[in-house]
C-alpha cells in the first residue's frame, strides 16, 4: 500500500497537490518517474531525504518522457527552488540545500514560489 500525502500552503491551507506519494526508500528514489508514460494532473512524488543537501536532492531526466515541475524544500517545508525539468536532461539541482523534492506536472509551478512554506498532510488511500 502506497503512502500518500496532500501538499498544502502552510499559511492558507490551499491544496497545491492533492496526491503526493511519500517516497523515502532507495527503490522509490531510484525509480522516480523513469519509464512512466503519464502522470495524472493531481498526482506527484514527494521525495524525502535524510538531511538537507544539494547533491543528494539533484535529479536527472533520463528515461523520463515528459516535462515535470521539480520543487525543492528545506527541512521546514520552505520552497528553496523550483524548476521546469525537461526530458533527457542530465542534471537539475536546487540552488540551496533541500531535504524534500516534489515532482509533479508542470502546472505545479503556477501554485508555488520560492519562499512559500508547504505542509504534507496524511491522506487516506
């Protein structure tokens, strides 16, 4: 059974991503969105790392066949960087150390900006 979260703006409570899969295992990090052909508009991945880092939270887009939003957050849930990641690019990393990474459809970039604080609420599957 997958572990899902609702991602919200901390201040307003507004939902920015209704379904984010909690991704804290090696295999989930390894697989990410590789080889997937589609990602629903209301779904994404929430990568969790053991510490804040630039290197550990960097991504590649090999074998990802569509553009995604990559949103990096620090340990307090504050957005430290957000980028449009395009297929088959070798490297995307945050400008500041991050502990969390959200990967979702590009429309997510319209709902978050650097400096926003986000929360991850448990949701029933």
